[in-house]
């Protein structure tokens, strides 16, 4: 399968442009919040986002991976309508479960405390925010799997822009608080998802359903649900320790009564890790649909092509991230002041450590893409579970005994472990492909 360089470079350029614009808007949001909320309220906001992250990593994220994996196959078989109905059914069950959990926690909190405490409020508002965020994630997956880069950028920009606008308006009318900010973000995200639902009706479903009227039904609705869930479950399993690794330090610091450290860690991570995560995410968004479309063509062996593509992405990621890491080292205090609040500059020396930690994690994620493309999730599941559990243990003990410094060291240790594990898996994969290639040539 020939690689068309110019169209793919155009896609990559468009994706990176969208990432850059979204990075600016995301950092502008942090600038507004860090200058509006005090450290106690900001820590409450951060804890709530970890709950939203839990739902995204363990529930909605795996579902979007399944959509990306099977959309092309359903479209080829003329079963896009069946796939869509299955997605809607799974989504409604997820939302019902989240709402039930929210109401249950709210009732328990009011029964025993009259008013929810900081941690309970964080869980409640985080669950509420996860629903519109999950809808947008599914919509983004549908755009991305159809390689509609422009629509992905519009969705992300619209979401971030409306979020900032809503926050600015609300803090002018009411006294700023973490709960008010979270509800504002939830409403703005829901509005963006409603707009994109109308757009996707015309751009994706009506167009494809008009062309795809295959007579033979290869999968029933129940079979589609089984396929989606079977593919999604490994992602959910390994995301549990992954979430623990990401959130354990913040909740450990909060349980120790150090809300200031929670806010400082969140600001440092946002300022120094977000640009690297966004570049990595853009590169993965660019290559994943290509890998999955190659998979749909089962007559061709494209494993070596996928491997070469991933090596190129690693080189690109390194080229983009080295300047970011150098900036984190030499201009940490200025970056914190510019993107957040001067009150957080006292911990600026940790910026380069966080940037390096997330760079190592991003390299590991990209190296795992060929295995995802082939659907070989067993080795990945073992890697992510083992490194995630170890990372969570490091985070808990680091934050408990060494506060902010321990939490940051744990992030770096996790990134290094995950990268080494990914390299081992990739090396094993290359050896296997070389052996198969020799057998084919005989």
C-alpha cells in the first residue's frame, strides 16, 4: 500500500495547527481559573477533574477506541446504522449508571453531613461533568476515524472557547467557586455536543447510510455490542491503574490536608505537561485512523509499514518536545507567571522534571500503537496494569512522605518504566515480523 506523502503531511499540519490553537485556549482557561480561584477552590476543581478523568479513561475512552476500530469495518459492510444504534444503547446505559452513582453519593453526603464535604463535592461535580465530556469524546472519535481533521479542530476550539466565555461571564455575575466553574463547563460542553450532533447527522451518518445498503448483514446488533465491548474491556482494565497513577498523588495530598500542594501540582502539570501531551495526542490522532484503515484491508501485510510510521512519529515527537523541555528548564518561572499566577512560581524548578516525565510517557504510548492496530491487546494490558500499579504505589508513598517533590519523582519513575516496557514489546514485535518475513521468502 503506497504512502501518499502530501495528503498525509496536509493532515498532520492541520492536526498540529488545531493542537496549537487548543493549547493556547486551554492555557488561557488555566490563566483565568488560577487568577480567579484561591488555592483551596482550585484544589477542589482539580479533584473533580480527576473524577471526570476516571470516567473518561475507564468508560468513555475505551468506547471511543472501539468506535475508531470498527467504524471503517461497519461502513464497508453497510452496517453503520446498526453500529450507531449499538453505540447509542451502550452510551445510555453508561449515563444511567453515572446519574445513579451521582444521586446515591449526594444522598449519602446529605444524610451524614447535611452538606457535602470537599471530596464528596468533587466526586459529584466530576461525575456530572463526565457526561457532556464523554459525548464530545465520542463525537471527536467519529470525526477522527473519518479523517475529518477540520471538524475535530472546530469541535475542540468551540468547546474550549465557549468554556472560557462561560467562565468569564459567570465570575462577573457570581462569587467564584469550584462548583460554579464546573457546572459552567458542563453546560458549555453540553451545548457544543448538541451543535455537533446536528452537524454529524449530515456529514457522517446520512451520507454513509445513503451509500451503504449492503444486503448481507454480517453482524446483528448484539454481535456489534459484543465486538465493541470485547475490544473496549482491555482498555478499561489497564486504565484503572493508569488513573490511579495519575490521581493518587492529588488525593493523597488532599487527604493529608495539603490543598495548596494539590493546586501547585496541578498548575505545574498543566503548564509543563499539557503542551507535550497535546503534541503526542495530535500525532496519535493523525496515525491511528491510518493504521486502522490499513487493518481493514486484510489482504495486505502492512505490519512493517505501521512500524516505520511509528518510528517516524517518535522522531517527530522528539523534535517537537526537545524545545519544550528546554523552555521548561530555562524559563520555568516566566512560563508559570504567563500561563497561570505568580503565586505558583515558588515551585517552578520542578517544571523540567514534569516535562521530561510526560515526554517519556508519550514516547511509550506511540510505541504501543502498532500493537493496538493489530488488536493484540494482551501484552499491552499486562504492561499498562503492571506499570500503572507500580506508578500508583510510587505516587501514594511519594506524596505521603515527600509531598510535592515525591509526587513529581513518581511521575518521572512511571514514565521511565512505561517507556522501557514499550520498547521491549516493540522489540519483540520486530523480531516476530522478521521471522515471519523470512518464512514467507522461503
